[in-house]
C-alpha cells in the first residue's frame, strides 16, 4: 500500500474550514495560526489534485469537488479517531484494575486459567476477586460492585451472560460407605443415608434436587456450605455428596471416593456482566473470556 500524499493534519484543517466556511475561525478552533491553516489547505489541494475551496465574500465555501471529498474525509478522520481511542484504551490497561466475582467451583476450576492468560498479556492490571455463591455474585455484578463474574447457576435476566464451558456434577461416597457396593442406586436407597449439601442458598442444590429426586427431601442432611467442606466430609465417609467431576476426579482415580451409578448432570459455566459499556479493562477482559468460550 502506497503512502498517502497528504497528512491527517491537512484533513483536519480542510474539514475545519469546510465547517466554519472561514479560515480564521477554523484556525482558532484548531489552535493554529491563519497562515498555518492556509498552508495546510494549499498542500492538501495540491496532494489531491483538485480545487476544494473558493472565496465567497469574506469567507470561503466548498466547491462541488470539495463537498464530495468532505464526506470521505469525515469518515477517514473518524477511523483515525477510533485507532487513537483504542490505543488510549490499551495504554490505560497498564494501570487498570479488574474486580471479579466467582462461585467456588468457578474460582477453583474455570477462572484461574482464563485470568492467568489475561494477566500474562496485561501484567500491570490490578486484580481483585470475591468468591461467593452464584446468587451473591449475580447481586454484586448487578449492583456494579463487581465488573463481571463467573457462575454455574442461572444469571439474572437483566444481566448479559455467555456460556464458557459445561460442568459435570456427579454423586460420590467413601469406598467403605454402604452405597458404594450398589450397582444401581434409587432415590429410595439414597434416602436411607446422609446427604452432604451446601445449603439451599447455593445454586447447585437445585441441580441436585433434580438429580436425586425424592431423596433430596427425605435424606438426613448435613449442610457444610463451601464445596471443599462437602468434599472433605465425603472423603471422611460422612455421607454421599454431589460434586463437580473436576473437583473429585483425582479422588476417584486414587480410590479415595467412589462414583455412584447415578447419571451426571451438566451445568453451564457462565460469565456475567451488566449490559452497559464498561471501562477499557473490563471490555478487554470480556473479549478475552468470550474468545475462549466453548
């Protein structure tokens, strides 16, 4: 591509004169001298090879060629402005900050690799993270306390959401637990044993209710809150639990937990944010998330 024979400054000067129809007023708007603007216009006309302006009393007006070229020049100048805006936005990432929220499952298995990739690209961005149940992350993102979040529950209807991956929830027990010997497990059999849950305020519980049917209401329940506490209780043999396969795969492979013959349930892992335009740090991180979605 050949280099243009005119400059951006010449285009700006031409458009300023075209708007004001007066060289001195155009010069004042550009904080230049009248002589400098006149020279810019002269050089621009020579570069494009057509007369763009003609005198009209004390002012100037566009020629037919000038009117046609002015439209193209405005579009070209806007394109340069977009480049400048993008460069400024990226420069701001040298000192920006990002306030994120994630449910425990997302904070453990899904956010770290995505955040690490972003951090490698923008190492000077300050990172802040809150780990709470999905509903609380929804609340804080909606209120603007968090820039965006990762959840495995349902997003609030007025938030923007993108599915990044799918999480697999499985039932597990200690190998010495009575349920571990069964080749088929019914809700009635589950009901005879303790269920290790998080608590009804956690989004995973609605998935578990669907997964184990009546056993959810009829089992003795020990609510432990954080999924890692649930996992620890299952490893100790305190009951059966529904946990992400990613969280217990090594325990299963090592023989420390036994997966029960109950169909797994998939849950979408979503990124959520408000619909309003955010700052350059959020917008760049959101693009990073969406590019890696599956």
